[in-house]
C-alpha cells in the first residue's frame, strides 16, 4: 500500500530529516515487493515548493530512498508509491506540484478518459499517466473556479465519487502554510496527531516511522514546537493518534488550528473492490503485512 505523510509546523520553519525507504534488505525481501517511487515535497523560506523524488523499480539502485534528507519547511508531504496506474517513471512519482501546491494520493480511480473529459483545458496540467495527477488537476481546475482549496477538494472528490469507479481517494495537499487531508471511503485508514511541543512527554524530539520504516522522519526542533502530523498509520507510541472517519476532510491552518468536516458521508456510486483492480492494482492497494 502507498504510504502518505503530511506535516505542518505552523508559522515557523522547522528542520527535519527524512528517510523514505529505510527498511534493511532483509525486511524488504520479506515484503510483497519493492516500491515504485519515493518523493518528498517541502517549501523554502519564500514559500517556493521543492520536490525531491525518484522512481524506484526493483532493478534500480535504491540508495536515493535510503539516504537521509535534511530539509527545512513549514509544511511537508512525503509519499512511497506502489504503482496502480501508470508506468514507473519520474512523471508518475508523487508528490505532484501545480501552482505552488503539493499533492500525494493513495487509491485507484477508474475510467480516466471520463476524468480527462471533465478536466477540459486543465488536462494541460497533467504530465504523466496516473489517476492521481489527474485527480490533482481536477482539484486545481476547481480551485481556479472557486478560489477555495477545501471547497475544490470536496467538489472534485464528489464528482469522482458520483461519476467514476473508485477504490480510494485518500490524499494530502499542502501549500507553504496550510495542509489538507481526505480519507475516502473506508478502505484505507488515515491517522492524525496533534503533537504538543516535545510530544506526549513534553520533552521529546520527533521520531516517527511508518510500517517497515518505509517513511521515517526525525526533528529536533519539534522538541520545542508543536506540529500536526497526518500519516497512513500511527508512526510512534504517542497515545494522541486518532483516525479520520471515512469521508472526513482535515484542514490545518498556519496557526495549527485543526478543522475537520464530513463532506462525503456516502459511499462511492461505483465502488471498486480489490478483485476488480487486477494484479498490479491489488498489489498496490492491499495492506502491508506486519513487519
């Protein structure tokens, strides 16, 4: 299953170190297969997006993913991809960037030709083959029409849920100062931690890792500052982790105020099952075995 990670540290830049595929080879061999891409998106002090990503086929050198990346940003988006739609290529690797916004998605959307028709002129925003980038382009089209990011996420997600076959639309979208996350429908979890300065003990730096350490992040700055973290699963022992309900949209503003709404209470009109995704899609969306 693809791994999603998003974090906001509010108004101040914080330094963090990321590893996007830290699991040693012995554990990697135990997993169902190697990832098809890793990516990290951040913003510099002037709010310009910076994306570091690389496709990772099984035959390629994975040092890129296992090397530490030390970055400073107010918001962060990381993704480990298991491909369901589109080739293993740089253009298909998350996160995607459009208009100084970053986006990563975990799920599958069917009938992409209908989605492309809905995009219209916004199809020029798409450079790869994935359903994820087309989903982001639709959100971006609606942002241009409404001027509101949250409203555009809801509008795009509702259109897809009503019109197209859907397995999941879980997403993280970030600007330089704000963060949104959607869980929809119920097939994949998405967890949230409102972390006080120093964590639940009040004196710890941030040290978190997802299943098999496929995403690991450390930040000494967060021993003194609060943050909000979104991830595919709880990443440390902090008891404050909680799961978004299916259909809930999370928004974190620049002051770390968290708002949760429930704009998608109904199941997709045309839900996809794992059995309908084919071998590649099933491998990408099936939960990872415990490490």
